[in-house]
C-alpha cells in the first residue's frame, strides 16, 4: 500500500493499437509526461524539489507515483481546487499551465486522458476530451523597465543581436538589442557580471518576463560603505537632536 502522502499521475493513451504503459511508451511521450509531473509538483513557489521526491512507475497505464509530499501545503490545496474545472485560474500558474497542456493534448487525441489520484486512491483530477479545464483568469502582462543582474554568457548575432545573461538560479535570459549598442560598448562584457537596464513585459501573476530589450549597460553598483553610512547617521542624529519626542504625533494630528 502506498503512503498517504502520495500522488499518482496517470496518462492513458493508445499508440499503434496498443495501450501505453511501462512496456510500451514512446520516449518523447515519456519525457514530456515526466517534465509535466515535475513542473506540477514544483509549482511557482518551488516548495518541492522533484529531484528529492521518491517516485515509482506503476503498471497499467503510464503511472508516476510521487511520495513524500505531506508538507507541500499549496500542492494539496491546488489539487483540491482542481475538482472544479472552472477553478483553474485560482491555482498556482505553473500547475495551471500543465493542466491546460493536458487539456489541449486530450482534445487533439481522443484516446488521451490524464488522472491525478489523491491520498485515498480516489481520482481528484480527470482531464479528457470531455473535460473543460480553462484558465478563466487571463494572465496580465504589463510593460516595465527593470534592472537585470547576472553573468553575460553570450552576445552578438549576424542579423539579430542579443545578449544572453545567466541570472541567479541558473536561468539564462535572452535580451534583444541592437548591433550599434553592442558596437558602442567600450568594455568587454563577455563572461563578466553586469547590470543591465531592460524593457520587458512582466506577468503580474508569475513575475515572468518576456520580450526583453536591452536599454543600456549600467555602471556597477557601488559597494557598501559602512563608514559613510555611519557618518550620515551621526549627522542626522545631530540635526534632529533638538526635536521633541512627540513631534511626529503632533504633526500627524495637525496640532504641530
């Protein structure tokens, strides 16, 4: 018997008139399903590291059983929400994206379906050609200007110039730019840390960025100068030393 903190992810399909299972599954489909399960478990908050989750491959359909999930509160909350297909927009956006992909795949292929089975063995999520999981809360993208800090790992381009920047966490952002901006850059930025000012579109739900464009390379951020900070504190203390203790309350009340 499986532990109570286990979720089973099942994929049902027929390929070449044979049921998909551990002994009969295209490598690409196996990789795709494994990636979807990992993304669903991790979510946007990354409260679970899929590399640390014990899994087992079940018999019958293609089944991945993930255990050790008891402490993943948001995961279980999202799974409960998915009992209502119209609540897709209320769950973690990364998990919602996985379910949306499953729904699209099931509608393209009438033999394809997905299930997520909960603690007591009861399917809590069923995705098939007949289900209707839709994100009714559309992602909102807004135009922003931001600073991006990371390591420049590549730049240039024969026709379309861009800069590749590896940011904290290992993700590489591809930032469009102009050949002229790179040509005018006096410093060799390659394989060096850099601070870049970019324009982009930011997802208000996930914080993801898209359509990044380089505006400029910025000067390095100044280091922390504790002596200068202490000097400012001392000056402020002297300047405000004669202020009464209750001056702020009187100012707010309008009596000051």
